[in-house]
C-alpha cells in the first residue's frame, strides 16, 4: 500500500506523526518504507536520528534519482544506522524500517514526464518489496504533490492500493487550510482529476488527521482557571462546527494525536521506553500512533467513516 502524507501548512506535525505511526507499523511486524518527498526541506533523517541524513543525504537521494542521475536512490536501514540507542537493532517480531532520504541541498523542482515516470517506477518497485510505503510530501500545493498524483494516475499504478492523509493542527487557521488543500482550487481533488483520477474514488481514499489536539477535559489542565477551561471548551466547539462545515469533520477523520510535551520540544520517534521508563512522553500519544497504524490499513475503518 502507498500512503501519501500531505498538509497545506508547515508545522502541522505531518512528518513526525507519519514517522511515528510508520515506526509503530514496523513494530507490529510489517515491512515499511519512508520516502522523504519534502524536497525543499529533506530533514526526515533527523526524526529517525540518522546522523548522515539530518538534512538529506550526500550519497545520492531522491532528488538525484528523479533527475535520472541514479538507477536507485540511497536507502537507510533505520534499525542498523540510527544513532539513537533505543532504535538500534530490530526488536523481535518487528518488520523492516527503511528511509529513502532526499538530497542534501536539494530543492523543489518542476514536474516533467521523465520525473513522473521515474516516480511511478519507484512506487511499483517499493510496492513489491514493502507492506506499506509512506510518501511524506512538501507542504501546500507543491510540485511533489503534483508529481505523485500524476504518477499514481499511470495505468501501471491504478491497481496499487493508495490512501491520502491530510494533517492539520486543531486551530481555525489550520482547519481552513486543510479543507482548501483538498477541496479548493488546484487542490488535491482538482489536480488529481486533471491527471486522470476519478474524483469520487480519490475523495474516498482521503482522510484527515488532527495533531496537537488539546482535550478541554484533560486532567493535565486542572491547573487552569475555570474561565480558561470554559474558553477552551467554547473554542473546541467552534472548531468542531467549522470542521463539519469545511468537510473536515468526524466523518472524514481517521485519527487525532494529542498535544505531547516531547513532540513540542523535539520532533522524534516516541518509544515505549520514553513512556514507561523515562516517563517523558504520554501513553495517550503512543496509543494514538498505534491506532493510526492499524486504521490506515484496515479497510473496514475506512468504510465506516
């Protein structure tokens, strides 16, 4: 399965959330691959603690491959190459966890037929090798989004299962931006239809993920004044109504990730050790990642939305 991670704005938690639920998918036994298609800022290596790929790779990454300079882009085995002790060595029962980084110093580039074809061929090879391949896209109406919509419309890829996740923070500005990215002019649905996708089929393969969500009833907010809690509840209700009006509401929601202090300070994978031994991350955050990992591949979870 191909999963495309999109957002209309930076700072949504798209990359760190995608990395974490992909990590959880690997822990559940699946072979998974992460493609850093955030061409203007290929920094996914920092989330996986890969020292040689903190800002992309110098050994020929996705930019070089799509430009036709390589037959295969560089691969990083996270279990072997991560500098973080808790990520090194594949846990018993876990699947493969592979990163394909972008090039250091790489940037956005326009879509061409040759790049689309190379993109499509890469997707087909990875589909054969991995249970799930996640493609982390540049924010907004980017060349990366245009490229993958064109590639997945190729006849060779039409039989490959694919799903889209659009990430947004739980704020008024982000809800409106996420809705615009999907439904607005030159958004995902309009662009996909232009490339040959069926509009309704593409819409059915797309869901939203809320990040950094604050629960007004959370015990962690007990220190707030009653007026502050009441204001938060009013804001939350306003957001629920806005999301419904903007077609980003409950029926289009695949999951929510609560605000977590670790992710506020550092974009990283949250391990079980961070929750149970070090006690620096919240159990609810890991449960949200686990839930996303399961729901993404569960056909019934999508059918009931």
